[in-house]
């Protein structure tokens, strides 16, 4: 009898410990980057529910090449490793990377969950005739500049918009990190900038309170109805809303379509993925669903990250598939032309349409 009980206990112990795994969560950022800060807040809560299934998470930061290094490592070195999770980043760069990233294509992987997030544009209350804006951070800051350009120039063809673009702002390069850009804005080196919800009420709190800066607009959140107002700051209109008020017509045209598509891609960029047929998919997805149904966890995440919508599993996969399938060669060619006008050395990823 005692031997039988002991055998059952040993079997149960072995079964539990065999199922317990530590996942490596690759974050394509330095530990103090925006994506990293988001991942840190999410995993702090998510780990509580993943632990109930016997699992743990270890964050690994990989900041090189604006997402390319992390993506290619995931696609090659870890292609057969079900314990490696990847945080998405750089989809716009991937689409305009000429020959693509070795072995990587986000459409080939299975998303677990993600959060649609937004970005706000801030401006000094007292602007010079030709304000300065930073475009040193790659595609992300270029799309911010595009919104600012359209807001001042209105609806135009791409060629006319590029001429207006030159005359409207001074474009400052050289700052690679968000921290340097924030310091530059606060010091007055640039007069227009962009940032996420979590920094609006901290980094710029005194600027806004004193009237030196205003939250100009949000780029909006991607939805089935287009770009809609950001839920985190109700007083900040979305780009389409403010544009329509200023110009008495809705934004339209090829330049706007390129801008809108990049905003859609960026607003869905904070999601995590695994390789297909991952044996731990149900554990990963299930623990996430437990997290978003936990009032205490969501209260903390909404406070830190903003009250943005979450998506997971099949729903998220469909959203991403719809966005990717809506990108055609003409649209990508326009994105390439516009990015090149800002000084980016970029070409269409020819493999994206194969």
C-alpha cells in the first residue's frame, strides 16, 4: 500500500516537473526601449498566470538592426525551439527591406496575443515659422512626420505633398533613442515630437501644465472602421478627426493611404508569436486569457500601458492577415517613395508578394 502511494507521488512529481518549462521571450530592444518597457509590464502580470501551468518567462533583449536581428534569430537559430517567443517589431522595415530578412516572414508564425497601442503628437505652443521635427528613429518617426505634414498641407498628390513636405518643417536626424529625442524636445531643439501614453503624463507633465506644450493629436487606433480616437486621452482627437475639422474634408489620396497603412501596422505591432504547431500554444493563450479576465491585473496594465484593446488567438491572426493582404505593390511603392524622400535608403521587399 505504502509502495503504491509512493509510486503515485513520484509519478505525479515527474509529470509536473516534466511539464514545467521556462520560455525565452525575445524582445527586439534594449532594456530601456519602449517595446521593452511594454514587455516588462505585460510579463510581470502574465507570469502570474503562466506559473499556474508550471511555466516561467525569461526576457532576452536583442536591440540590433531595428528588429531584424531578433527576427532572423527566431526564424533560423530557434526555428525548432517551441520554448522561444518573439515580440514583433519592424514590420514596415521588413516590407521595405529589398530582399527581406533571412528566413523570416511574420505571416508564417502563430500570434498568441497583442495589444493595439497608439502614439500621440505633441507640439510647442509657440512654434517658429518652420518647426523642427525628429526623423532619426526610422520608419516609426517618419510616419509621425507624415501625419504632421498632412495636417499642415491638406490633401495632395504624392508629388505635390513631397514638395510641401520640404517647405513645412525642418527634419532633424542623429538621435537614435527615444530618451535623446525627449531631452531634445524639452530643451527646445525640436518643437514637434511623438510619444506613447505612458510618457505623456510623466515626461511632459510640467510642459503641458504650464501651457508650453499641447497634445496636438493622436494618430488613432486601427479598427474595422478605420483610424479611431485613442481611448487613453479623450481630449486628443485622432488624426482623421482633427484633419477633417481643419480642412473641411476627410483625409484621402495615396499619401494618406500610405500613412494610414503604416499606422495600422504600427498600432498592431505589440504582439508576440511562436512557431507553428507549438505544443505549448494552449498554455500560452490560456494564461493570457486568464490575465485579461483578472480585474487586478488589468487595472495595473491599464494604468501603466493605457486602456487599449487586446486581441489574441484566431481573432488576432485574422486581423494581421487582413492588414498584410491589403498591402499591394502600388501601396508599398508609395511607402518606399515617401520614405526615400525623408532620406531612408529603402527598397520594396520583393519576396513579400511571392
